[in-house]
C-alpha cells in the first residue's frame, strides 16, 4: 500500500517512526496460529507502540478499528445508537468443554485461551438466519472495550467463524463479556480455567482442573442489554472483518483472580496491557452502534484483490475432474540444475532469478526463470492454508523475443481497426494480451529447515539482513534442481486450473494456468522469517475465489495450453503416430548415416523477395531458390525437390533433448513432377535451429529493418 495512503490513515505513525520510537528488526511471524484463520501470526509490532502498527500493517489505521469505546448517552453529536429490540440469550447455544481441556497463554492476544467446539450463535442477515460456530475463547486482564470511557477489570472474548467456513477471515463474530472485580465474589470461569497464582509455575499452558463452561457466563450477561458494531481484529494485521457484540452486564470476579491472571500474562506474554480503546468518533466519523441487534452482513475485506478475480482458489479436491488420463508431474518437468541465482525481494515475495529449465506442456516449452516465495500461502486446499507458498513462474519460450514488436502491433491495431470504446473497456478491466504463463505452486508448513530454501540463502543471517534492507545478493556455486528439490511434493497428487494472477496489475487475456500441489514441504520458522517483504503475508493475501473454471486432477487438458486447438480439424492431427514437430532425444537415435545434406543442395541466391507475415511465421516464396536431390524409388534414380518456401519461426518448433531454440528456419521443398508442377503431398522440409548469441549473417539478409506488422503484410 502506498506510503501516502498509510500516512492519511494514521498520520502519526510516520512521525513516531521518525522519532525512533517504532521497533525495527523484529521477526515478521510467530508460529502461534491466529484465532481468525491465519496459519501464523504477525509479529513485527509491539503492544507498547500501537501508534506504529499502521506503518507495517496499513489496516491498523483504518476507520473501523477495535477495541472501541462504546460511548452511549453522553452529550455530544456522536452519542446515539440504533435500537432493534432483540434478545441474545435464546440465540446462544454454547457447549461445555468436557474433561480437562488445555489452557494456553497467547502472546498474540495477551490472554488465557481454550480451543474447541464451544457451540454456536445464530444471528440474522438479509437472507435469513446465519449460524456461527464458537471455536476459541480468550480471557484477559483489563478490558479491551470501554463503555462511556470506563474500562473493566477483565474481559472474555468468544471468537466465532461462519458455520461451514474453514476460518473467519471473510467475517468473524466476537462476543465480549466484561468483568468487575470485588473482594467477595469469585468467577466460576476463572476457577474452571485454573487461573491461580500457582499456574504460572506450570509454564505457558496447563490442564484445566475440570470441564470449562463458557456458556453459563455469556448467557448470564446476555439477558441484559448488548451493543453491536463492525470492527477489526484487535491486534495486527487489524483486518476490519469482525462483528462485535459487547454485553453491558458486567460479571463478578474476585480481586485475587484478576491479580493471578495479570501475573500469568506478565510472566509468559510480557504484560497484560493492550491496545487502548479507540474513539467512536475517530477520523471525523460517528460509527454505528446497534443496541439489541442480531444483524450480521458480510464485511469488506482487503482491497489488495487483483483486477482479475479468478485466483487464488480454495482447491476442493473432492470435486476435481478425474476423467482425464493421469499424468505424472515429473513427466512434464524439464527442469535442470541451476548453479547461480540472484535473490531479491518485491513488495509481496522473495524472488529468485536463474535458469531453472522449464515445463513441457502439450508440446510447448515454458521456461522457468523466476521463483517466488510468498509468506502465507495464497491457495488453500479444502480450506487449509499453509504458512508459505513457493511459485515457479514458467513463461512460454520465445514470447519475450517479440515483446516490443507485439506491443507496437497491438497499438497499431487498436488505432486502425478496433473500436476505441472496446480498447478503453479492456484497459479499465486490466486486460492485455500476454504473457502466457504457467505457475507451479507448492505449499510449505513449519517444520525442519528446507534444503531448497537454504540453497537460496534463506536461513542465513547475512542474507536475511540483505533481504530486510531490500538488497539483492547472488548465490554462486549453489545447486538448485527443482525436479529433485520439489519431488516430495510433486510426486503426490496435483491439480490444474485456469485462473489469473495473484498480485495487483493487469489481467492477461489468456489468464494464468496453475499447477497446484497439495503436499506441503517443510521450512523452519527462521526461514519463514527471512521473508521480510514490505507488505506482510496477511495484507497481501486475497481470500480464495469461487471456482470459475474446472479443477483437473493429475492432468493437463488438451486445450489448456493452446488458444485454438486442432481438435476436430483433422482426426490424424491427434491420432496420428508420425506427427510433427517432435523433440529429438539424441541418446535414442537408432541409425546414423554418412550422407552430406548440403552436398545434395543446389540453392541459388535470389533478389527482390517479398517477406510476408503469415501470423504463425514469416514467409518468402519463390520458384527460383533452386533444389536438392535424393535417391529414391526402386531403381535408385534421383528425385528433385524444388525449394519453394522459406519460413522463419520464433521460437523453434522442433526441440533437441528437451531444449527449444530461439528460432527455426524451415526450407520447404516439393517433389518436382515437371519443370512447373510440384507434388504437394511429397514434401521435404530442412530445418535449421538458431540459439541466442552473435548476429546471424543469414538472418540479417532475410529480415528487413522493419518487420511486417500484421498478418498478410
């Protein structure tokens, strides 16, 4: 997000940083999962400096932040609330956690927590009742919310996600119960969770002395008034996707119990103080507070979403198409050893540039020149999100050769032929005609150190410092072989779909093809924390989209790589056994002859030729090029093949040992029946392959300084 916007959202964050208050060099992530759905929690922030949060997490400077001061019936312009008259206690269906559940002390929330099936809560939306399941409860000393500026001695937060949803990232509900300390009444919940002065000796987690009943506390308070408002996660990344229901009736707790909780939090989480409640009228607005309201509507999420919205997805693997013949991912890989890479960072990922080989898909080579490692996976599988995602960017070989020429051609076409309104609509939609890319995606989970990431320098303190500073570095004499290094994942089931990019920008008309691998590799927390990028993984992650295209299991559809396939044109094109072009594996050549092709050629120099753009290639035709001879037929008499067409294709159609070349010059000869008649079905094509290097004297003769722009010119 641009700095100007961050400053506008929370102007003092920049001032605080300038004064040297804001913390620096903190690790980006903690291994503690977020109660709202992230597999890890952000940690480049401190409770002591909430004024600095928006500098790293822009949403923390938003207009719907939490906790909030529930200011009611106080003189002033922003003091009223809407009244809907509903009751809450009959909408709560909480359960008792049986046995002796584990109680955790959360550094992320600075609270004691229990996790499990806590029951459900039913609210209302425009479409009818909406059920939320309670998945976690947090008990903290000192309240987050205040009412008319008055805090409480403790607060219980019950976190809910929509029923059937994998997490609460698209919208959560938090029910808040506040406590008032006295010298005589004890809280059963504190006792049930084992909040005692001796619990601190057991470490950051312990077994509760018995079952834990959240519901009895909440229902007791829910019989009285309650207030609802749209807010945020109360700690970074401060996503504004939470609906709060704050119960007015305070529940009793003993002073000793509060003191014990404070002691626990101070010992194991650093302190018990948290973000102060924000003003209801901050940013010049009066936020809506609804009294006795059961309403819930989906809240707006991050505006990071790219312009084309078909990626990322949640891969529901049970619904994948499994009708196509199974292909092993290894059979599609033409990856090779890279011994020199350059590592840098973008706004969203650590990028590794090198020559990694590529993918061979339906006869097309897609070169792998870049690897991206993103903190927090974009794609999910059956709702499961992992801590990171490695993406190999494979681009259609040869496409970059003519980028400037195609851009000029598109500009000319738009000027001369296209409806200007259509062109403007395409620009507004972010659509353009390239590139053609296939992304190979592998998730990571926390565990052992990854040898692959280590070969990229991730896990080395010196290189981590370079990434944090935004400096690139080279890894020489390294050994990165994607086929081998990713095998633990790529040997397992995989899925193909046609989607789009996952970063802001334009959307190619061809879309982006994705190969998703479900089995995660392992990476250490140190390696995850080496992914220090300007925009955190939480802020750069777009929630999965509804599938707009079909998900295929373990197969690349025949039409997936071709914009216009040949299916139906001629059956032999797909069923024939002697089709061209081919990849020539030199190790499998069955016969080596002694003929000299050029000795048989009688080609002649020709002037005044016309170069024509045929769409798929450049062509020059003439009957004056000459011929070559071969011995053929039962009597061994020579046959004469006239050179009638010279075609230049970029990149090459043929490959040798899986390598595609920059260009292929095809000399098309036809059998000469008579001086002027040729056999169209008796053709010999001589192909010459060109690699990048010095200028070709031959191609310099063939190609004019200005190439024909359009087909037919």
